C-alpha cells in the first residue's frame, strides 16, 4: 500500500474513533461551562451504549435504540444533577459513583437478559446504523488525490458521524449565540450574577446536565449501534476520560474540542497502525506511549507549560446564596 | 398617584440567633436620593436584600407605589422596577459589557436581534445619563469605577425606577466617587428614586435628600439631610454612650516594641488598603486603632502578623525587622514574641471542627512543650488546655468538645488564652469582643488591661468606639487606609466620629 | 457556617450514618437483583455464606480486605488534608514495580523476612513517587489534583503494559508478567491466625501483609491525630486560612501528604504480588484503588472505620464470587454496583439523610448541648 493510501486509511479511522470523543466532550462542555464538573462522561456513555444495544436488539429498531441511549444517559445526568446541584454534594464523588454503578449494572443486566457473556445480541439490518455514501462518491473515486479524499475519507461514514461534526458548530452557536448559552456560560463563571438577574441557577444547571446527557447518549449509541454491532461489556474503555482530557486540553471551547478529539483520535489510530511497525527516522515507538500521549499532553497543559487551561470559575462549587 | 416610591412596614428578619432586622419601617419618596447609614453589621444590607428578593422577611410588608407586593425573588423585584448595585459586583468577568447588561433581559431566544437592540438601548442610556462605557470591553479589563457603571446600566436597562446602591463607594477612588455622585444626581433629575447605603457620613451629607439611620438591626431615625448635621448622625449611628467601665490605672509606657514605618498594603484586586502608615507601639501601653470597618485595619493587622504581604514599608519587632514585603512567617513571628488575636475567629483564629484543646495550640504546635519529638504530647496539650479553661473560665470546661459547639464568647476566650498565655512582648488584637456575649466582654477587657500592666505592648483594633475609648491609652484613627489623627482617650465621641468619617481631615486640608 | 449539622453524637456520626448509607446502597442493589429476576434475600444469604461460611472463605475475605485497607487509608490520608486522590489505583499499580524489583533481585538468595521489608520500602517508594508529581503540580502550579491523578492512572496503566510486555517479562515468555518468584518472594500465610479460631485456611492467600495493613492503619491513625505533621495537615484540610495564620506551608503539606497517600497505595501491591500470585501480572490492582474511595468514604476517613469498611468490601468481593457461582445471572460485577452506590450515598449524597437524622436527635435530646453560634452580622 502506498503512503497516500496509508494516510487516508489512518485519517479515516481517526474520524471513526473521534466521533464518541466529540459527542462526550461536547456533553462535558455543557455541564462544565455551567459550573458542574463531570467525570461521569464515561459512565453515561457506557450506560447509553448498553441501553442502545439492548433496546435495538429487542425492538429491531435503531431509532428505538438511540432513544433509549439518550433516555438512560439523561437519567444518569439527573442523578449527577440531584447529587451535585440539589444536594450540593461533591461533584467529583458523584461522578465517580455513577461510573461504577453503570460499569457494574451494564454487565449484570446484560448477562441476565441476554446471557452472552455481557454482550447484547449482534445487530444487523434496521437494528444498526448503516453507512451513508455521499453523492457522487463512486463517480469521483478515481480522480487523483481529491477522489480518494472524498470517497474514502469523507464519504461512507455513519449518519451519527456527520451529526457529531455538525454538533461542533451547533454547540458553538448554542453557547455563544443563544440566550440559553449566554446564561449557561454566566452561571459557570458567577452564579451570583445569574441569580441577581432573576434567573434560577438550579434550573439552568439542570438544563446543562441534561444537554450533557443527550450528547453522551449519542456517544454511547454510536459505540454500540454504529461502530460495533451491539454492546460489549466495558466497551467505552476509558473513552469518557479521554473526552474529559480533550475537553480540558481544548480549554473548554467547542472548536478546540473537535481538534483535540481528532488529535487524540489520530494518536489512537496511529497506535493501532504502528503496532509492531517501526516509524521512519524515529524507529520503534511503543504503542503504550501513543496510548498514554493524550493524558500526558493534558497533564502538561494543566501544569501550565503550554498555555494555561483556566476552568470556569465557579466549576466544582455548589451554589449557596451568601450567608 | 402617591409620591411614595417604597414603604416598608414592620420588616423583621433573623438568621438563626442573629436578629438582623428588627421591626423596620421605612418610607422613601419618589425622585429623591434616600441615604441609609449605619455601622457595619447594623442590618442595612440585609434590609436591602429583602427588598431585592434575595431573602424573605420573617414578618412585615413591602409597598411599592402604595401597593402591597410580595417580592419572592430578584425577578419579582426587577418586575416591580427595583434595580440593585451590589457591594460585590454581580458581573461575569470574562463577558463583555453588553453581555452583562443583557444577561437575564435578553428578550429573545437567539441573541442576534437582542444584541443589536441592547446596543441601541445602551447607546441611548449612555447618552441620557452620561454613562459612557465601551459595550464590547471585557469586564475584567475595566477599572472598578467603570464596572460599577455597568451595574448601574444593568439596572437601567431593566427599566428600574428605584435604584439601590449598597456601599457603592467602598471600592472607588475619590474622583470616581465624585463621578458617581454626579450620575446619581442625573438619575434623580430624570425622576428615578435612589436608595444609597453607606457608612460614610460625608457621602450622606453630599448627595442625599433624606437619611435613615440604622443601628444594631433597628431603624433609629429618619431626617431630612438639610435639617440634620454630621454630629447628630454620628451620634445616632454609634448610639448614646454605653458606659463601659473599665478600671484601669495610669499607663507607664516603656521602650518601643513595635515600630511601623511607611507600611503600604494592597488587596487582591490591587486596591491600596493601607496607605503609608507609620506608628510606634511601646511596652506597657494600649494603642487603639479606631475607624469604620473596611478602612484598612484588617489589612494592617494581617501585614504585621505576616499573613499578608505588604507592598512597601518596614516593621520592626523589638528592634529587629520583620520581612513584611517578603516571606514573613507567622510561626517565626510568634517565636519572636508577637501574639495575634485575629478579627475572624471562625475562619482564621480557630479551626471550628477541632477539639478545644487542639485549638489551644494552633500556631504554637511546633513548640517543644507540646511535642515529644515529632509526636504531639497529648498529656501536655490536655493539661495546658485545662489550665487555660480554668484561668479563663471557658465553658463548658471540656477540652475535648468540638470548638464549633462553644458560644462566641467562649470561642474568643480560647483564642485569647492561647495568645495571651504565651507571655508575648507584643499582642495585636482585632475586634476582641465581636459577637461576644456581654458577660465575656468585661472579662476580656480586664485581661487586656492586665496584659498592659504586665508591660506588654498591645495594639487594639475595633470598630466599637466605646471599646477603643475605654481601653486605649492612645487612639489612632484610620480612614481610607491612612492614619488621619491621634487623640487622647478622653477625646469626645463626636471628635473621633468626625475623624472616622474623614471629615476633620478634609477641613484641615481645606484650611 | 461551615457545617450546619455538626451536632450529632460520635456514635451517630461514625456508626449510624454510615450504616444508613450502607442500608440504602444495599436496598438499591437489591432492586437490581430483582430486576434480573432473582431473590435479593437469597443473594444476601449466599454472600454472607460465601464470605464467612468456611475458614477458607474467611481467608479470602480477609485477603481482599488487606488490599482495601491499604487503598482506603491512602484515600483517607489525602482527604484529611482536603485533597481528593483518585490516583490510588495508578499509585498501587506503580508500587508493584518496587515489589517486583526487590523480589526479582533477592528472592533466590534471601529469606522472605529479609525480602519483605525491602519490598515494603520499594512499594511505598514507587507509589509515593507516582503521587509526588500530581502533588507537586497541585502545590506549585495549581493543577487540579483530581484531573491529574485520573490522567496519571491511565499513564500508569500504559507504562505497566509496556514494562510487563517489554522489560520485566522473562525472555521467551508470551504472558505479560514477571517470572514466578522463588521462596524468598513468597509471603507466609496466616493459617496459624485462623487456626486459633479453629478455622482451616485452605487455599486462601491470606498472608502476613494483613498484619502490615493493620500496622499501617495504626500508623495512619497516629500520624493524623498524634503527630505535629498530622495536626498541620488537618488544619490545612479544615481551614486553609487558619493554616496560613498558624504559619503552615500549604505547598509542603500537599506534597508530603500526596507522597504518604501514594506510598500507602503502593504497599497494597505487596498483598497480591507477594501474597497470592508470586509474580507481577498485568492489571493486578483490579480497581482496588477505586474501592479505596468507597472504603474511605464509608469509614469516614478514620482507620477504625476503614478496617471494618475494608472487611465489608472484602466480604462483597469474596461473597460476590459465591453469589456468582450459586446464581449465575449475578456476576461479581454486582460488587462494582454496590461500590458505586456506597460512594454515591456515603459520599455525594452524604447530606441527604443527615438533616433528618439530626432532626431526630434534636427532637430526642432535650439535654441540649450549650451550642450557641453567634455570627458576625
């Protein structure tokens, strides 16, 4: 295979692995910009993936699966909201708890209901998302350079893939161009300003965590209904934490999030590709280094060595009126 | 139509055991600037927060334009035409002026239309009230004076007819304050009603039409500004002299124990809080620093005790310099004989979740007498605590009780016992009797005098003028970060009050 | 004020509230059991029986408990200084390197009682080093310790895969693990301890590191409540402003506390590596670091609470295996659910039942404490 094709193939799989990261990181964007830290992206995504796989398998409908994914993920968000907004508990502890509860329940329920070692039955046909071929993909296939880029790299993805990338400008628009977004960003910086402006801090934050629930629902559904044909236990495999890292790495900005997710996705794709193959000039790069790179980069960023990641000012602090 | 903008009837509010507002009546006429004056903690801010819907009154009615209203949240207040400029600005720092003004009053779901509408409206307001500010500037890049202007614009943008300003000049420079007064005058001319809360007499005299005085949660008087005087207001604010009788002999000041030279301290916002302060403190005397809260006393104490870095200046403790502009270590200062009773015992002087005996060694926990090597000597700590409990009559006499469960007076005794029993050369005390029951006050005062008689140098900061006058051998008055005068303890209350209000100083400057 | 419900008696604070949280967590877990069509009471019976029914079962329960004591202490120490160390998992993992290196070097030449102390030092050292960096970053650069420790968990995991597949694996072997240690790298079992009670340990890997865990619990108690350093870290944890007033260096406290926390987590590695598997395998920590969070929250960060909480989780792990055997539709993942629920109710929702319990006490106890809080208005 020549180099160009290899690059196309790596980029194609970059896009594929980036999609759940983008959904989840955008979800995290909504809650964290509203001042609620959310390390339960992983759990929400996993719960959604399971719900999607289970319902799609039973109903045979991919849409029913998607809806179930969103429903479960939103429910988990509400638990997080209840603990951290209403009960003013620790947002971190609440997130950790949700991740465990989901990690355990998906296996138990999956095994009990389907008896396939924690998997849901393999999906096919209408129970699974199909890839979409963009118009003229076949026709332009043989045009040099641009042809493969269009037909192989950009065409032939799932509808959720295109949705994920569409969500990036949409999230930007919501956050920066709507009333809801203005208030949401305000509540993450200075809830007092929002409260004195006559807006309910609590309801606003609940809406933010619900947004995260919906987006993580898409992320989970993508995993079990598109990327794979069904749910496999523990299938998020830390993607929620990578998304969290991407969110921080992107300094809580939508466009940066897409770029960070693509970067982390690219590292992942490259790692798989490089397994056992030495890189020219550099020689053998341990796969594990590639896998750890997103986290290492995030730590370096957090340490303030490459720019400074300044989280929303009111993040992590439950809102209590003075006195 | 009545000419009364707001009427409060019998407003009553308690927070736990603190009775913040006691049966308050207040009438504010339309188109006037109505001042509300009182010392810190008099209940002014609570009253205004009730009016703005931040708190609910336990009892009482609010009438706006003669109609009884229920203000259950800020939304209702805004709907009733009330706008408020908070003491701590309620602005989103990384938003633009325009975004802050719009927040909560955007009009439509999508911002595009609201932004252009807000821009126009802002232009109009700027024009009408001479409130120029760049709508696209970020708040964090604006000076405090302009940030405040944004707060006023926010209220006007919401079509407020009644504007409440809570201690608006606290963060302003004098020229900025003057500008604010011009703006308020303009607002009055346009028919707006302004409620102006302050503890500064000069401001009341300068701009208000009427003034109401609050003291200890009560509304004690309302006067037409023209018909009253600074002296009368000062007396109303502080109250008739409560005779504090402290038996105290003559002072025998010795050598200088603490020398402060040209000390300047800024707070985290960069505002100068202590401005080139110099004074000496001698062995065997009590020097009291009088002043209305927020005039730099807290920062002065913190800088001397090594908690807060000073910008410039020198402090000599027993003749040797303290590195106040660098790494002064509070623990080291203690070893050198400086004891410090901080103003805020809940967050600074004590760890409320600790047992009483544990707080008895806070700051002295490196002392060998409490240690066996790296280990705490529990027996010694307990014995020490029991001795102090006996000597200071701390109740209940249980060294294992959590500190949060002691009353304010007993908590203060825990701190005092710790700091006084170390036999320090210099003792600095902030607000020795704040939130302390009457019984304990006398005891605490006696102990402070005893310290002096033992030849200790005592620096006392208090917002209670009575206390300063009763205990001090010399009184320094602090205003706006500077020491504006020194008086003997027999100076009259009025004289001190004027100094504290920064009036005397202005007269002297004018002459 | 800082704690509006501060007036519960100690036994309610440390006994009743954790119990209520636990009961609720079990009730919700019971619902999950119902959801999979099984009888929760039967599951509970199998769990208790599986954990305590035989000497061997008890041995396994205590073996797991040993691990959780270490990680629970690790999380708790950090809590006392106001730090949330989610990184015990990674610190334990890296701590394994210290254990493995000592064993690989000395196992053939030295007896276990020489190797063991060296391995303790090794494990604590490696764990502490892995915690040093997040601590340093928090203290000096203000990087949020929760996020950095999460990141360090993943970095540790990648590093260990690399080491076990490339460096520490014996030549010619395919499995990602070190060679099996000789006698010097194997800890003796505590069969004699159980036999005192007439129990037969069977195959259970209950070993001397349990005694080390108890010792560590005592040492942590002494450190927190009986040393100058413990006093300083508690002051910092409760009130940083009081800490500054007392002249305590926040930087120093954060870094040292994190290293102690990491050291305790690292010592956890002794139990599985020298006590059970006699080699270092991939993923030997198996989430014990996270269990530590639950254990610390339930034990209210006090060693006297952590030991029973660790035994409880040991029971869940061992009894869970029994449930999985008797009731195939309930796998050991049930424990993970319960762990999550305990964290939720004892941690994030700790204030949900407290006001009600507090009111109940206020209603009961008319012999009121002289608790008067006067706030500055």
